[in-house]
């Protein structure tokens, strides 16, 4: 299937001029699709406090991100299989249409429940944007040479991630949070136009004899959704919700068992187990899911920390988030360049994630005493380490899968990353609110009121009570960030267990 680990197999030789021509024919169309998908997470995260004030129910606010990721996770393998069968250009247009529809519904949502449902629609569209885009690029650029073009790919994510917090904060403060979703509609339309004009008949696929695995899709959805809902219930640490969490976990476990049986006998499985079971693929994907959980979970809850504990405005917290969201692209560019020069794949994530986990530990321990500039610097360095793993996972999985399963393999990175991001966000939220619950119902009630109402929620407290409450909030956030530290430390160790070391 692939060159053996450390084989040092020579990369495919392509004339540089032809390689550049192929890349720049495809890149404008897929780059904008990737840009919109990458922009979404940080754009919405920066506006979460404004959404909380507008719609309330702050305890379930993280599900605006989590439900998007659940839908994204379920949809990613669907687009991967359909892209292999019917062509990735066609499926990219379908994904853009669904994504734009979901964003429009979000802009008109009148309640948190309606917004959450609209985010599910948007996530179903978003599930194909990145995986299809990356697969389209992989069709024209050999594995080792992708490092030479990583600067362009990383620039998309860097620009989107850098713009997201700042733009999200500014739009939420001056035009209202609904404007962040309205922005996605023209971006999606432009990306669709470029896909039609630049991709042409690219990747028609091979649909002869293909039968879609509908039972696999149903069972996969039944596994993902209850598993994440169980985390939401478990965070309350009271008997009733804990029983509900156990029931949901049992449903998820049963669905997973049935899913594995279904995928073994399906002629065209949604999740090709022979691909996903490859040691390089499952280990690289597990590493990626842990990084995504820490990264997206931190982006989801840092705005609430900056607003509730540090008292920043939406525009200010957007700037405070900028290093975390922007510097990952620099890490991706660095590891991409090192890949092209040396052929080493997993060496660079090992170094970067070790750095990130160490600095996350420093952040967790020193959170009460760190100034905002120091905290921003630490977040930037942590993000660089995260970014060093992103392109290496894609390259490793694509090489291990081979060209016939390119779409499914690329989608596996997307759906495991989305699943990890959703699980990590729910887990960090469970630790945060669970810690507050342990400290007393008053702490949870005051925290919810503070996020919803701003500093006015603390008006009735004397100085001593306010100091105690802020110490409780800091302790809860330290527990949440400590959980992120453990996720990244495990990912750093897992990077040493991936068999494919060179391409």
C-alpha cells in the first residue's frame, strides 16, 4: 500500500514549472473554500460572549461550536466517499451550497436552539470543505513536494485564523453577532464560482458499481451525537444528569459496536476499516484529534475567560486571541518546509507538541499572575507547536492510504480532527463547569450571570466576596487548561508511535 516506514522511497519527480501550473490552477478555488471553513471557528468563538448576551443560556453556549463540529464530523467521511465515487469538484459545490444555507439560517436565528440547529446545517456543509480541498491539492502535488507549497496552504489558515478573532470581535461589537454569519454567504458564492471556472472537470470519480453505506451513516451519527451529549450531562456532577450520561454513553457504545460490524460487511463502507486500521493512519489521526481538542477547546473558552475574568470587550478579546489563532500557520509553514528539505514527517510534530504541552503547563500554573502580554506570547508559542502537526498528519495519512483511497483517507483526518475538537471542547467545558459546581451552586450561578450581564452581575457583592468568586473562576479555568495540557502531552507521545517516519 505504501513505502515501509523509514524507507526513504524517492518522491515522484515532476518538472517544477508543470507542478506550479497544476497547483495554481487548483489552489484559488480550494483555497477560498478552506479560508471560509478555517475562518468560521475563530470568527464564531470571538463572538460567543455577544451571542450569550443576545440569546442567553451560557451553560450551553459551547454547543454552538460543538454541534457544528458534530455535524462536520459526521459529514466529512460522507464527502470523502462520495468524492471518490462522483468527483471532488461536484461534491465541493454541494458542500458550499449547504454551508451557505446554514450560515444564512444562523444569521436569522431567534433563539439559542434555533441557532444550534442552523449550525448543524452549516456543519454538514463545512464537513466537506477542508477535506475535499486538501484531496484536490493532493491529486496534483506529490507527497514530499507538498512541503514546498505548504506556505500557500498555511497562509490560508494563518490569514483566516488571524482575521477570525479580530474580525469576529469587531463585527459583534459594531454590527451585532449576526453579521459574522452573513459574511460567509458572499465568501461561499465566490468559492463556488472559482470551483466552476478553475477546476473544470477535475476529479470526476469512479461511480460505477458504487452503493452508498446509508446504515453506516446512521450508525455513525448515532455514535457521535450521544457520546458528546453524554459529556454535556456528565459535567453537572449530580445524580440525575449522571444517569442520563450513562444511558447516552451506553447508546453510543452500542452504536459503535454495530457500526464496526456494518463497516466490515458493507461493499462500499463509509469508514473503510482497512484504511483506518493502518498503524500510520490511526495513530496519526489519534494524535491529530487530541491536538484539535486542545486547540478548539481553548479557542472556545478563552473568550469567556478574557471577558468574565479579565473584563475585556469583544474587540479586545479578539486581539487577545490573535496569537493563539494566527501562529499555528507559522508552525505549519515551518514543518512543511522542513518536510520538503529532509523528508522527515513525524519528527517535527514531536518537537512542536512537546513545546506546546510544556508551555500549556506554565500557563495553567501561572494563570492568576500572568499579564495579558505575557499570556499572549505564551499562546502564540503554543500555537506554533500545534501548527507543526497539522500538515504532517495529512501527508502521513495520504501516503499510507495510497491514491485509490485518497478521498477517504483525507476525510478521515477531517472527521477525526472534528470529532477530537468536539470532544475536547465538550470535555474542557465539562471540567470548567464541573469545577464550578464542586465549589458551590453560587459560583456557577454567578459565573453564568457574569457572562450574560457583564460586570453588573457582581454589583451586589462586597469586595471580599468578589475576590473569592474571581479566585473560584480562575481555579476552574486552570482545571480546564490543565486538561488541555494532558491532551497535548499525549499527542506529543503519540507522534513517536507513528510508523511512517519519512516520505
